[in-house]
């Protein structure tokens, strides 16, 4: 299995954002893709490797982002990230909930 660091370096939060079809663009000060955000309170930073929702306190890396987006386990999120990073030929990616 590929190390998590390799997966995370090849698949960033911005990639996951667009793959999930979220509106807008990830930025240091934007709206959350996970909830109705009346004021920008969602940050993607550290060259697209970390996020923080300042309203809910949720934060993490691309794996955590996928867990929230897909409502899935850590293991499932790793499989999705690995596939989308091109590290698993022919892997199935779960549909967006």
C-alpha cells in the first residue's frame, strides 16, 4: 500500500473539492462546501493540504475532507484518494451522497 504521505501529496483538497462538484473555489477565506455558510468561514491552506471550518471547528487533510464530503470511514476515504491520485488502476470511486 502507498504511504499516506504519497497519497496526500498527489491528491489535494482542491482536487477533491472539484471532484465532488462543490461550488466556488477553495481559498483561505471561503464558504463551507458542507453546510449553508452565510459568512465565509472555511479555509483551505498549506498549499491545499489542510482545511479548517472556523464555525464548526472541523479541520484536517484531504482524507478528512473526503470523509466529510462522502460521509465515509477513514479507510474508504483513503481508497478514494488513492484511486483519484492514480495510484489504484480501475478502482471504484463511491458516488457523491
